[in-house]
């Protein structure tokens, strides 16, 4: 029986190829957009998870003002040495450190450009701060205790993607008329902004920024086996006391790595959902296209329907033929759209990597592909329900007389 249905559907499609492919195109475009956007979103989510796993689940970040504004330096509120001392004295805190950064002009030979200059501590807190920055040394060495007038550069400075010529270990950079000797190169992180950063000792940063007391961010590592959420609350309480602010009026933000990860993924999910919802509008248009095609097909095949009924076809047979046909149109569009979506997202990944955004990775799951195929098939069937019911209700005598 199914073979007969497929044979009838195939013959009908062969007679009306152009209309069939144009109808498929409506579903194809929507599925292409959905697959490419969702796969890119999944890839970015995977990257975010990976970065937070590298940081570890035993870290707490403290920023002035709101979390995002504090991280980007977009607040007048500052953290100080007194805040760091208060945090270090909280029970359960293993180690705490901070860093200072500013967008500053740097000069190499006769060329001057702006980038983030980050001052990091070289004492026992160096490791925890470096874990937040999550970089590996590609060439040369990292900063160490006693280094003064030394600098570690980002990958793009090394490759010549920042200055006209690449900066090598042993070269000299000038920041605010102070010379810094390049001792190391950070391996590629994948973001042009991060890959253009430079790192100097905290003492050097305080001197060139004329900032003897402040931090842009504090990083805390808790004692192993302790409850990080309880320690986070204890830090908030201690900072409210030392900064003389009431609960709910804090001018600082304390977040565990897990909380920060959830916030980041939540924002990413909302953006992705909005974009996919916009792309899904084309699926609605495609469904209307299928419905229109099936209505036209019913009218054109009225006599054929009459003949099938006259030789014994039941209403359920006619209904099944038209439902399967509309579902197959959706499925074919979904399958081709899924292939195009994979190809499009791959092109986007390669393009982003070429532009320096190596963090843009795609991720495909069997659930995504199976889901879009089922969705496109069901969309096709739903779009074909009304035309199929109209065809099934036709009376054989009237259908045979139709011209």
C-alpha cells in the first residue's frame, strides 16, 4: 500500500517539477537558517563551557559596579587594596589577587596603536590571576618575580596582525615613554581583542597608570572541599562592611565561575532564540507555500481522485496520499536545508577564523539534524491537512465530471 502511495506521489511530482522545487525552496531557506544559527550557537556555548572549565569551579570573581560594566572598565567605582585585604581574611579563601588594566597607546618602532595593557601580580597570586586570563606561552617565557620593564605580548603582535611588522622576543615596546623589553609571546586565544593585549608586572602598571591602590578585578580561589556559595556570601558581607554599603545597594559584584557561566550561557541562549525565531518566519511562509501547492494539486487532480475512488480507493487512501505528499515536500526541503545549513555554518567558521575570531566554532548534534527533519516533515503534513481533507471528501461522480 505504501509503495502505491509513493508511486502516485512520485509521478505527480515528476509532472510538476518546477512548482514542486519552488515549494521546497520555501522550507529549505528556513531550515538552512535554523540549522546554521543553532549550530553556531551550540559551538559558542561549548566554547564558553570549555573556558570556564579551564578556570575551575573553585574561583570567585569580584568586580566593581555591575558585573559586565566592571569587567569592561565601564564604571567609576573601583576596588582597592583594602578590599583585597578584606577578601583575603574571609574564612575559606585560599588565595586572592587582582589585576589592573587600561586601554593605552603602545609604540613599536615608528608606529603607535592602542590596546589593553594588563598589569598582573608576580607574587603568589600570579597563578590564580593567570588562570582567569587562561593563556599559554608560545615563545619566550612568562613574567616572574623581580621582572621590571618586561612585557609579554599577545599573538597578533607577534604575527604582524597588529603592527605592520611582527614583534619578537627581545624587541622593545614603549608605553607612556617607558621602555619594555619583550620576554614572551602568548599563544593564540581566538579573539582579536584578546590576541592584541599585552601583559606587564603590576608594579609597572601602577607606575605608568599613576594608580597606586586600585584594581579592576579581584580573583579568589577557595579552599578545596569548602562550600563556594557560602564563601561567596561571606565575601559579600565582608565587603558591605568595609565599603559601608547596605544589602541591595552594593557597588560591587561577586560571582562564582558557575554563576558567571550560567549568566553568559543565558544571554547567549536568549540572543540565539530571538535570531532563530526570526529565521523561523520563513518556515511559516514555506508552510503556506505547501498549503497553496496542495490546494492547486487537488484542483488539478480532481478527475484523478474521482477515478481512484471509482475503482475502490477509500477516503482514508486519498487523505493519506495527499498528507504523505505534503509531508515529503517538507522533508525534502528539510533535508536539503540541513545540508545547506551545515555548509553555511562551516563557511562562517572558516571566515571567522580567517578574520581572527577562532572562538567561533560550530557544533552539530544528531538531535539537531533529526529534529529539523521531523519538524519539516510535520510542518509539511500540517500544511497539507486541509487540502487533503478536501480531496478525501470529494464525491466520485462529481470528481469524474470535473473539467
